[in-house]
C-alpha cells in the first residue's frame, strides 16, 4: 500500500514510518523539516510542508491508499491545529477518492461506547482543567472525521511512553484511569494494522498496555 503520514517527524510518527517501511509499504510523509525525519529508504517520499496548508496536505494525500495522522501540539502551535488539519485531510481525501484514515488522539476524548465509572470521569475532569484548549481541539479533530463519511478510526491513547514495540496491548472500549500508559511504538503498530484493514472503521477505540 501507499500510506500518507502526517506528523511523521513526531515521537509516534517516526516509529510508524519505520514500521510501515519494514512491512513493505510505500510511505509519503509530510514534514515541515524533512531532514528531521532521519530515515532514508527507497520506498519513502518526504514532502516538505505543513498540515495547516491545504495544498501541502493535498500533495501528500494524492495517490495514497490510506492516511495516518500522528499530529500533536508543540510550542507555538495554533490552538485549533488538530481541527484545521483534519479539515484539510478530509477535503484532500474526498478530492482524490481516498477512503481510509486512522488518526491518533488522547484518551480524554470521549465516545458514546465508553463505559461509565469514576476513573474516566476523573480523567475527563482533570483534562478539562489542565488541558482545556488541547482537549477541545482534539474533540473537534475527531468530530471532523465523524462527520466526513469516510472510513475513519480515531485511536485514543493514554500517557505515551518511549517503550519498545511489543504488540501486546489492549484495544477497545474500557475504563481508562490515570495509571494507564502505552508505548508510542505500540500505538504505531495498532495504527498501521488498522490502516490496512477495516477493523474499527467508524469507531474510536482506546489502546493501553495489556
């Protein structure tokens, strides 16, 4: 497959690109500074650009079989970074007839399938206090895909670590507390698996260490 990756130079994006290439896929990665990706491979094309620029996103999505987003806020990012990027991706995918998209977001984003309980309410309450803007942007990001009519999946992850790719993680709908975590490499592993199938299409599953 040819996979378009936005956020390729990030701490989840880089292992995602590495895993995709190792699996034999072609990757077109969007990066503001291509040299920062630090990966050289004959099946990798790096496009210099920004996820906030609709024309740059269009160039990366053109010719892709699926799109993966591992975007995140950095110092100086606009408060609506995630929402605007999602809008650009949806427009580009519709223009080029691409259907499958998998995006990464935080566990603070809720879903109607989530179970109730004290732990999720506690996490949600803390997020609303310490990361209100980020949470609002992440929700708007996921909502843009929910409304898109595309075959979307939003992978909701708790605290991310730099641990190894184990392939041993739990995914689905369950109570997520403050003690949960998962490695970025395992999030990448799940996203790659979902991008090459229709599993969890139209859903927002959680992922955490098993």
